[in-house]
C-alpha cells in the first residue's frame, strides 16, 4: 500500500501546485493569455514533478500519471495489478488536490480549478492530436530516462520535470496541456460544464500517446528490459 499512497500524495501535490498556479496567475493577470501565465504554469507543473520525483521516487517510481503507468505496463516494467492500483490512487490523489483547490478558490473570490478544455479556435480533433503527440513525447522521455541500463539514473527526475515544462510551453495554447488523465479528471469534476464534457479527450489522447510511446521505446531499446 505504501507505493499506492505515495502515488496518491504525489498526484495530489501535482494537481494542487500546477493547477493552483494556473488559476492564481490567470486571476492576477489583466490578460490570462500573458506569457507570464503560460511560463509560470509550465514551471509549476515541471517543478512539482521534480519535487515529487525526489520525494517518492524511491517508493513508487513517482508516476503520478496514468499515461506513464500505462507506458511502464506495456514496457514490461510492472504488473497489471500494480498498474491498475497506481491509476486508481492517482485519480484519487487528483480529486483530493482539486478538492483543496476548490475550497481555497471558493472562499477567496477566485474561480476555476485549472481544468483542461479546447482552447479558443482549437477543434476537438486538434486537441486530441495535441494530447496524443505531446503525451507521446513526454512518456518517451520518462521511459528513456528511467531505463535501468540506458537511463539517466539520479538525474531522471530532473530530466522528466524539465521535459514537462517544455511540453506545457508547446501545448498550453491547444488544450491547456494535460498529458495526464488524472490531472484532468480531478479539476473537471469540480469545474463541470465544458471541462467535463470534453474530459474524454484528455483520457483517450494521453492513453493513445502512451501506447505509441511504449511501442517506440521497445523499438529503440530493443525489446523489454
């Protein structure tokens, strides 16, 4: 249970800090589309991953993302049972993080939970493609840097966090950047409306990206570890 609880806590922190930063910067800026908001949100998600990687990485591997867990499952790094439990506790953690954020915003005149949605001018197809492509890149980095023989060792957490910053900088304009089903489920449940109706994009897209990434890594790495 320790590793499942670690995944829950890690995902809770990711959602609270990442989505919390997005909400705070959007509300304190005259224009929520300012570069400072985008960069600040990207850094918040990336730094949250770095912090959690070096906090719970030794316990659970710090997936804190069902797409990463799926990639690890398909790469033969974990059992189906563990993968299912990881995903369950990641979603629970995301809901807890969103609940805390919702309570904070509800009592401070601030609105929103940082939920994902198609951005202005972006079609459902465009959003889905963005989530597939950028999840593919992100999960590929995770699989590569954490590879037992070919990975980055103790620097894996830093590389993964920085890659998430990069992914956010490139993807925010299209979807607000999910690449993480749990991160999208929690905020959408509290925000409702468009975020909830479009939630499927941020579950299907990242999972497809993870499947493609696992396949690509098997080709690059030469099969299962």
